[in-house]
């Protein structure tokens, strides 16, 4: 999804970009962007446990609708809040190039 592309919806599917690596380090989950042969240390992102869970679910096959269902069943959050937070997160990750909208995405 490019910066000029439409805003994500729950019908879209996203996959993790090969330009970003997610790792659990101690009690933290971080996303590290790969830049050429090295790492852009200024762009490391710390994710909370819900965001880390969402990151792991972005497989290019699972719609946002289904990811939100999984978040609601696993964490103490209502569906409306989970959906809003999901859309905000994938929107930010898409702008950073950390996720890509799958070709199999809905409208």
C-alpha cells in the first residue's frame, strides 16, 4: 500500500514486509527495518503485546475482520476499540512500508 493508496479497511489482508523483522527481546517486541546491508537503528519500533499479536497475524491471508475477532477473543477489549486500533496500527505500518496489502485483499 503506498502513501497515496486508500485507507485500510477490515476487508483488506496485509502481509509483513520482508524489509522489516520482528523480534521478541526480553519482555519487548520490536520491529527492525532492514536497510541495505545494515539496520536503520533510528526506525526501530517497540510494539505492545496486542500490536505484536496483530503483527504475527498479518500473513497475507487473514482479513482484518478475522484479526480483530482474534484480538477480541484473546484480550480484554471490545470489538469497536479493537477494530479502530487495528486500522490505526496497520495504517501506520503501511506508511512505514512494514506491511503490504495483499493482492488477495477485499475491495
